[in-house]
């Protein structure tokens, strides 16, 4: 199965083609504000360098968030456009799940994405016998509340994502010896390869029909623009 995968929810714009779980080619550009400009040229480049085309692809996948609201929309709309033209099957992979696939640590893996102001996007997974199983839900919460949840684990936890860098001191002080961190910063970055591997496992397990793998954005919180609009509307109603 050939998979075309894109990741646009972070400051990394990444495109990859895999044969099952084997990487054929990956192209990344770490320039957070240019995904709308860089994505299509990267897709064209990867097809050219692999001598493949969209007609060779069996599965289209993208990261569905949480992350950059604009980036998520760019990725999902691109995959949907390809689907409309080709009728190729598609999946949307939560970014927190993709982060867990960055590491092969046997045991608990905690994905954390910094959401500013001491808040994070969070999910916990257990990796055993090449299977990643989610424990609990995808959450948006304060880092102090997340550490309280994790204190109940009592087992080593491998942290991935930029949230594990930003809040490393908080995690270490609360979890002490149970907190393990990546010694290579690439483990903390989202990439199209991990998105594709998560999609391949979901497809092979038959879980790809679940709503959690649909091409619907996973935001977990309201955008700043939406919050500001609601505040203006509320103030307007109060003034009346």
C-alpha cells in the first residue's frame, strides 16, 4: 500500500510517501507561516523524485490537529481536494497520536503540544508489541492539571512534543524519576512519516472507519478569533 501523507498543523510542513510502513521519501520545510505556499510544490517535488504520481497512491492521510488552526485547514482541504478528484481512501490522524509514533519506547508515551499560557494539548498512549493504544481522551488543559493526572500512573512515561520541552522542569519536579525525555529534538517534531504510520496501522486494523479518523479538524479549543468574536457579541448584548 502506497501512502501519501502530509503534516501541516505545526511549524513544520512535511510530505512523505510510504510503502506500508517503509519510507520511500520525505520532504520537510520548517517555516511555519508559508504552508499554503510550500505544500503543493513539495508534493510535486516528492512525486517527481520518486517517479510516482497520484494515481499510484492507495491512501491519502493528513494531520487533523490539534495545532495551528490555519495549518490544519490547509492540510485537510488539500487531502479532500485530492479525494474529490481520485476517490482514493483517506484518513485524518490526530497530531498527538502522530507524536507518539515518533518513538518506539515500550510502555507509556505522553504527547504534549504547547498551547501557550501554561496550557497544553495532551494525550497518553501505551506502546506494547508494536501497537499504540490510547489511554483516555485528547485534552486541552493547564499543565498543572495534566501532571496531577499523570501522578496516578506510577510507571515511567516517555514525553514527546514541544510541550515536553517547554514544561520539562514542571514535569520533572512533579514526576521525578518517572519522567523520560527525548535526547534528540527531532522526536518532538511532527512529521508526515509518523502520520502515515499511524494511518497504516488504523487502516490495517479496520479502525479507519471510526469518526476519530475522519477528515474533520480536531481543535480541542476555540480559536482566538472565535473567542474575541464571542466576547464582542456578549458585550454587545450586555450593552443593550
